[in-house]
C-alpha cells in the first residue's frame, strides 16, 4: 500500500485513469462488433457505414495510447478485408 501522500495520490489517479481507459476500450470493441454484425448479415452498405464510423474512433484511441497502434492497424485491416470479401 502507498505510504506517502504523493504515492496515495498517484494510486488514486491511476485507478481513475484505469476506469476511464476501460470505458474507451469497451467503446472500441462495441464499434468493432457493429462492423462484424453487418459482415455476418452480409450487408455491404451497413458494414461500410459501420467501418467508416469505427475507423476514427480506433485511430483516436491509438493516438492517445489507450490501444497499441499496431493493434489498431490490425483491426482496421481485418475489418476492411472482410468488407471487401463481401463485395467480391
């Protein structure tokens, strides 16, 4: 346990940031699930629209460091390739 006032404050801040970042990660997963649902339903237009909504959110969280930039790129690439497979 934290023994100094500074360490106690840092522990409080870390906990609040953890909750804040967890909600952002949950939001990204929700956006990805929306794209996946449209892909499963084989709805190209809905999948494209959902993908276009998800990309800025994914990029924003990667810029903030909440998710790794390579993970963001991997998600975008896999979603995009799945959408392209629908059209073909």
